[in-house]
């Protein structure tokens, strides 16, 4: 991976040696990853590979057991997801962490509410109408239709909730966006819009870390593919030259078709030590 560093822009985010242990399970076993301006990094891996754990560590949900993180050229350690958000990092969490008892407008503006202009605003009055207007606009762009923006999130469909989470992330991010399976619950049109939005965000210079099990989507949207396996980064792929078979092989150690071919030696290298590196060793 290091060979790829060819004098491009400095990384916005760089994590090295990240370790996260849950009891006997070593979910992250020394992960190095960087995210540079104006790129979509797809993070792929099988179920349980550690993708969500990595997102959670990088965005202040979990404290790592070991490792360093540099953000904007300085060492950081986010004490909470709120601290990461304040720093400009927005995240669509796989479990769609939202405030379930609030409505979509309140969720999108949580902690960033617009106040009414003038003295009433000073007294804490909120400009609900303006927030509704902007929410409507963002959701329309995503082709997400929500009948009644005053409804609690718990009464919305999974796809509608996902739309709200994506809208919130792209609306506020100023440095990095993480999206953990942002299209898992979405229909075809909405998925297309999210992929489009990922590219738009990237084109404004803000990098996107995109997690998906959908290889065609990954290859469509990514500038770089990082493969996580058993808590380690085992490969980096260039979507312009790599194939889906290669990606699947790197993720699982075998081809989807059951064919074992080119990659045996490669995987022996790539996965070296990974299998022993985790599991019931505690
Ligand atoms: N809060 C937790 N407590 C204990 N173990 C956890 C916790 N979160 C994750 N793990 C374990 O850590 C490992 C990595 O999980 P993680 O959720 O990061 O995988 P993932 O790559 O996101 O998988 P998926 O594709 O299924 O979302 C798994 O073995 C999982 O069981
Ligand atoms: Mg996950």
C-alpha cells in the first residue's frame, strides 16, 4: 500500500496500528488506513471482518485499545461521536444511530438547530419552517419520500430512515463522510441517488469512506478499495484494474464460484497471520 503514496494530497485522516478487542475477539488487529481529499475509499470485507468496528473507532464511538489517529495533520482521539461531528466528520452508521423519538427534521438538525431571527431566536425559539424546507430539499434530492416530516423516526420504513441518515451526513460533513452500508435498505432509484451523492460529495473535495457488500456498487463508486479480513487490511485494490472475483477472493479467501485459481499464493501472503491473529486467544 505504501507504494501507492505518490505525492498526492496529504491525508485528511490517517490511522495506524488500530486494535480493538471485545473480550476474546480481536475485532481490529492493527489496522492502518488513510483517507485523502477527493477520493471514495470503499471498505469491503466479509461479515464480521471489522468494518463497522473500524468506523466506530474512527468516529469516536469506541476507544481503540491501541493505535494512533491523525486528523488534519494532528493527533486526535475523539471522546465521542459528537466530538467527531464537531471536527467535520459525519457518519451514516450501520445501525442508523438516530434519535428514534424525534422526527426527521429534528434528527437532521440535532445540535445544529436554526433559531428564529431577532430577539425570539435569542430566547431559544427555533426556525422550524426553515429547517423543514431544507429537510424537504435534501430528501427530494435523494428521491426519498416521507409522508409527514413531523412523524417520529420509529414510524418510518427502514429505507426512509436510511434516507434521513444519508441526508444528514452529506448536509453537515466538512472533512470526511463515513457511510456504513448506506444503501442496504434502499430501493433502486434511491440507491442510484446515494451513489450519485457519494460522487458529488467527493467532487467537492470531501472524501467518502463507503462500506458495502454490493460489489457492482463498490466498483462503480470507489477510487480505491481497501479489503479488511479478520480485523486486518489484507489488500488494496484499484477498481479500474481489479475484478470482482479478485475482491471476493481477498475478502473470503475463496472465489464465489468455488473456483480456486490465481490467488492462492496471493492470499497466502495477504492473509498471513490473519487467521491466527484473532479468535479465542484471550
Ligand atoms: N459491541 C461488540 N461487542 C462484542 N463484539 C463485537 C461488538 N461489535 C462487534 N463485535 C465483534 O467484532 C467483530 C467485527 O464486527 P464488525 O461489526 O466490525 O464486522 P463488520 O465487518 O461490520 O460485519 P458486517 O458486514 O456483518 O456488518 C465480529 O466478530 C463481531 O462479533
Ligand atoms: Mg458492519
